[in-house]
C-alpha cells in the first residue's frame, strides 16, 4: 500500500504568513480587459539585502497555487514552495541577491482578490471581481518594484504561470529586466491544457455551495468543487511514468483515509488527499480567477505575432523545460528559444530529463539538476579558468581574434571561454548534457540544448563568422545536411575529426581483425558507441568536393608523436586527426 502521498503541496498550509508585508496602492487600477479596481494591496516577502545601488534585486513569480512565501526565512519559519532553489548559498543565493516574491493580483494570500472587501458594497467582491490577466498581475508587481525604489531587476524568474509572468515582464517592461528565466512555460497554453482548467472551473461553479461566487458569510463553501478542480489539475502536473512509479505496484491497496471521494485505487486516495489538503488553504474564486488569467495569456497565434511580441524584450534569457511535461511540453520552450535566437538575443536553454512531469520545477531532484543553470545565469558560480587541450589550441589558432563563433558540441565550453577572454563579440555553444551546458554558462557563455540531427534551422544565415564542429560529424545521421547548415549559419566552418584511415587503425582491423578504436571520441566499444560515421581524410575531402565546398586550410596531426604532418607525407595514412577550415565557393 502506498503510505507516502507526499507531493509538492505537502508542506504547504493556510497558516498566517509570519514575514508577509503589504504594499497599499490607493489609486484606481485599470485592468487590461476594461475593469477597474479602486485600489489594490499587494502582499509580498523579501529575502536577503538590497545593495546600495539597488542592482541585486530578483523578482520570483509564483504558479497558480503559490503565494508570497517562497522560502523559509529561518529555521523556525514554515517551509516555502521553492526552498530548494532560493536561500543562502543556493542557486538563487540570498547571501548576495535581494529576492522579492509577491502574491499575484486575484490571489487569496494577502493581495487584492475576490475575497477582498469591495468598498462599493462592503462585502467581498466574489463573482464581481473583474477579469484579471497576467499583464495585470505584472503591472501590480511593477507598482511594488517602483515602491521599493528598484529601477532595474537583476532577474525575473518563475515556473508555469510564473513563467508567463516572466515573459510578460520581459516584453511589457523591457527596460526594467536584465535577465529573464522562463521555467516550464510557453507563449500560450495548449487547448488541451485549457480544457482541463475549464472542467475544473465548472466543478467549482456548479458546486451547490458556490452560490454564484457569493459564498462568503454563508458558512458554506464550494469545497467539493474546489477539491475536484485540484484533483484534476494535479493529474496534469504528473507524468504517466511518475503515476506508474507511484501507484502501479499497489494500485488496489488504497490509503485508509476519511473522504467522500472514491478511494478504490491508491491513485484515487492520493488525489482525494491532495484535493482536500488544497481546500484548507485556497479560495475557490481565486482559483477561477487565476486559472482564467493563465488560460487567457497569449503572445500570439502565429510565429510572426510571437516573434513581434518578443522583439520588445531587451534582456538575456534562460529557458528550461522538462522532458515528461505534457502540460507545457518542451516543444513550446524550444519554440521560444528559436524565436529569441532568430531575434539575435542571448539565450541559453536546457531540457531536463525527468519523469516528474510539469511538477518537476518544484521537485528536489529536478531542482538539483537545473539549479546550476540558474546559478550560472545569475552569476552565482565563480567562473572556472578554461582548461587547455591540444585540440582546442589548434582550433583557437585557426580562428582570428574578434570572430563570432558557434561551437557545435562545445563540451564544458573551454574553447568558447578562451575566445571570450580574447574579446569575441558573439559566442554560443550547443550541447545535450545539462552538466556541460551549466559548465559552459559558468564561463559566461550562452549554451543551448539542441538536436543537431535536425540541422540548424533556427539560426539565421551568416550569423557567425565560424562554426566549429570538433568530433561532432560522426554522431549525426545526416552529415551533408549539417555541413550545409554550418556553412549557411557561419561564413566558415572548422571541422575536426579522427582519421580512421590512420595506419594504426588500419593495422587493428587488418592485422588484429578487431574493430578499430582511437583515443577520444572513438574510444567506445563497437557495440556501445554513439558514433555513426568513421570517416577518413580522403572521405572528408571527397565530400567537400561533392558539395562544392572550398577547403581553405587543412592541418593534419600525428598526435602520438605530437607533430604536424609534412607536405611530403600522405596524411590519410600518417595523420591521426585532421582540422579543415571550410567555406562556400563563391557563387
């Protein structure tokens, strides 16, 4: 039987917030869809210390069920909803950053919302509370930031609905945001996601105790409808893999708990528990209000409209998605990255491999995975001195100072870091490993989790002076297409590879009868290798000729003896590795 029904909601409660502050704005607030509030209050909490020039402020935006209580203020405080990410020494390091988190407009934890007294009627707004948008939420936060005397935020970050707020901040108040961190977000929610919210709102609004939204003071609350809405929402936060892991082994052994909801299966009692826990700390009208805001958020229904919306931003970006998130699938994050890349703005991106679903951005193990990315983006990690290697030395010599470079398969970013130290104006790395992306970002260089198997369609023509493919071509299925794209995106390409016609490798195959292996990228066993190709120098030169590509420079190396192959030698036999500088033929 599943005993542990812990979730990202388990530590949350409706207890009074000990460290909450309230900002009062008495002047009328006009809302995006025409409504007006005579004044608003914004509940917020802060962490850390604002520095003298007020340049270290970070605004964190919460998701649907969140509030201002982001993290514990001390050991005696209640847990916060993002304790794993925010605090002393953590990715969002409150030893050096001043962190602000406010309850959204329309919420139920201190900021003006449906439960607030309407001064015109002297009773809670209830269903009379006007339609609120993400833009309205951000404008309320902007009032708070202005009140605190902060002209420009070091960063704005958030997940889910918080990601929408981050996108809105970057595009609506571009001069006030240095860095935008978008986690598990999108330019608009899918129709499927809206459908789940529609059913949830219907569950609340058809509850006999809803009373048309005016249930305050009746001693009857739409608890059943709110619990059902939360149960439905919770399903969307998990992945199929996570639910299988949690419940399949004992699916017919439900937890023994008092509930009116079905508990025949372990997953049923889990959902009942989550729904009933939620009712104890959240207001039904606020749930309707906030989910409507998320569902109405829309940066455009075409690529062109979304591109135009993002064009207003003036910041650098970090976008993070989760592989098993079907509510905000990674494809939506990749689209954002593609749009930002098209606009020529600095952006890093990583898809975290996890079975945690949409909830991953709140889960400890996944926070541990993406936390270094956030820390690197916020400059919280001390830059590492780039390590030198013979291969990087050779490539470094081939790239003139002042060149912009895209490194496909950048590893830990050491080459890019050296180019940055030399003053390169534009640098970007491509990798698939979260750790390698974080390492590259730690050098202050943007890095993108990108599938080279699809080529480079999101990069503009001649965006870079050089595209580096060092030990990369052998792992992609379509070498010709990637080379074509590299020479479209870059004016030149530097291609490095192991020469599989080298005499030592020939001898391994011809004399020993064994599959050849070489140090570095070709060191894998034949039955367990990511390599698809085993090219020779002659193979590469023939491909260049076939493609009409000019070999501007060719350098061949005997790595064992540490020497350059001379003109009087056959490089296809004598060279272990090769570096080619390629360009498109004129016309």
